[in-house]
C-alpha cells in the first residue's frame, strides 16, 4: 500500500476514535460515547459503509495512545476476499488435511504442513482458521463424537451432592474501598431433590472458604453418601479427601473436559446467574454480608419454593418426602468439627516451645520442646485454638501467641547454675607426667637495641669528637638500612676500630667495620 493510502486509512481510524481520545469523559459519558460509535456505520476510504467491532475499536484506541497518529498509519487495512499472505496451493493442502480428519486443530495442520517442507512462518493461525471455516471445513468438536449423554438422578436425598465454584458479584474491596473485587460463589446441591444444601459468596475459593460452606451444609442437611465435584485445586486437595474419608463420604471427581457429568450443579449455577446475578448487580450492594442475605432470601422464595420442571414439585417438598422416610443421616457438630480439621506435623521449637502455623505462633507445653507433634485445626476458623496431638493422644489445646509488653518469667526454662569443671585425679597425674618430662630450651636474651639518636650519641662518644652534618647523614642512612642495631655490637666494634686505626678517620670507615660485625652477629 502506498503512503497516501495509509494516510487516508489513518485519518479514517482517527475520525472514528476521536470522540473517545479527544474529549474529557467521566465513566458514564465514556460508555455512552463508545456505544454510539459501535452502533453507527462509518464510511471507509474505499466508499463502503461499515460497522466497527468493539475489538477493533479497542485496538485502534490502544495504538493511538501508545504511538499517536503514526500508530494508526502503520496498521494494515482490512482485507477483502482472499488473504494474499496464504497461497491458494497452501490453503488447498490445509483443506485436504482437515478433510482427512475433521478433528485436526489449526496448530496440528500447520505442523503437518511444516513436515511436508512447506514454509509456514508467515501464516497466521487465526487467518488459516478463517479460510478453512469459509471453505466449509470447520473443526469438529470431540464431544460430538462421544455419542449421547445419559441423564441420571439418585434415588434418595443425600445419596449424592454435587459441588462447584463460580465467579460471583463484584463488590467494593473491604481492604480498599476505592477499588472493586470479584467474589466467589461456592455451592452444594443435592442430586435427588435439587435442594441447595448450602451456597454462599466468599472473597476466595480456598480451603477455608470451602470448609466453611461444607460445614454449614452438613449442619443444615446432614451427611451425603458421596460428593461429586470437578478437578479444581481446592477439590483435589488432601484436606478435602481426608475430611470425606473421616465422614464416610465418597469423594468423586468428574472426568476432565466433561462438564456434562455435573449437569445439575452447572444448571443450578446458571439459574443463579440468570435470575439472581442480574438483579444483585443493580441494587447497590456494598458488602458481602448483604449480598449473602439477599441471595438466601432469593433462594428460598425463587428456587426452593418454586416447582422444579424435572421433579414436578418444589425441591423442599421432594426433600420432605425422603426426610419423612428416614433417609436423612444427621451428623453431630462435634463429628463435623473433627472431620473438617486439617492435620499436619510440626516440630516444636526447642528454645521457645512454640509451633508455627500459617504464619501464626502457638505456645505448647515446654515438655514438648524439640519434639514432633501433630497439629489439628479448623481451616475455616483461623483464630480458633489448635489441638496438639502426640503419640496418638490429644494432650494440649494451644492458643495463638500474642507478644505482650512484659515477659512471663515463670515460663523461663530452668537451668542449673554453671559450676567449675570436676577435678579428676587421672587428668592431674597426666599433666604432672608431661611437665616432668618437659625440658624447655630458653633462647639467650640478646642485647638491647639503639634508637637513631642513641646510635649517633654513642658514635660521637667513641670517636671523641663532634660529628659533622655529613657524618650524621651517613649514620642515619646506615641506621635505617641495618636497623635494629644492637648496642653491644656497636660498642665493641667501634672501640676495636679506634684502637687499631685511631679516631681521625671519616665515620663511613668505621661503619664498614660495624656492618660486617652486625652480619656476623645475625648469622649466629
């Protein structure tokens, strides 16, 4: 495309997005302006009237904000008809490969083309997929090859519960009221009666939230024979598996990529989204507690008390039938508490007699310091005391340690006062034996050494004259080269030299004798 054509398309794109990027907007006016652009038709540089998609509009605005007008200029214009980047012979070959096996993905087709030495570096997957669909060879979904799906329904209440989690309503973040945060919806539904044993909105879908919902479901509706859920992280956790095992409930996970098996819970969540979400978004809710209160009011009046199309009665009426026949197995609060406890092994700190749990410290008896214990705690009650088990027995209930302003000296470990080492007769005799056989060779004490001033003074005395500045310079250089200088060596050597040569020679003559004497002294 020539430069003039690019400029025309850039101007066209800017004319479309100008109301968005060139004006000041609040949230409402921005939404209404965008809606107006999307609903209008625009005359392209090629004279065609065209509607702009939301995706295209977002792309144009993003390019303009990042690169300015040049960003709109560099974008490629829409293509019509054939995509010239893919040759017809390559499209023919891709079509042939898709017809050979209708379930082949675009990625697989590109790999097969590459294996046939065809250059695929410039082929876009989305473009190739577009042309294959246009040629009437779309990819066939695997699910369509699996045959018919068969519906099932358990015979009695609490034979099976289905569980799932979904994105919930957006609410103001309780930790930052200036932002919004999405809640998570956790729900349990009875397979036979369609009664929602419990459902609630939480700020996350982690184990504490799941266990809180499960606890309320168990207390409200009794114990299920089996729990059917997907393969989400919270549902495949060891904690849930251990809980179900202790309750005597079978934990069943759906086959991956087959959500149809959880049809009832999926349908229930779909009903909640279509019937409740749409209203909850528009009634000005600001807290998760208000959201849950509204939800349970809606669930009671718009779901549990409404005739179910598959049951031909309300879910609560169907539940009451099995309840009257004695099919509901209740479970005590103590059993639920025990089953929902998470268990883990911890080593008690040897010095502080504490265990660390989820970044919290719990103090246990000091007799357990340094030992391994089993800690059991209720995941949905993070501030509750924890149980300390040792050797299969519950021996303590530990509370969270809150550092105080003073020290409880009664908990300080008892220590024996340090005493001197015990004197052993054997050690004493050993020392005496070694010392008696030890002959120490003490090196002779050598002469003392002269300072530079003392050296000059002794030389002047032995030569019996006042030294000249030049001689003092010689003495200084000599002293620093041969230091340390023993006083006895100086005294003896210079006295002998004076007796032999007299005291009228230059000082350097005497220093030659002294130098040799010092070397001889040090070599001994």
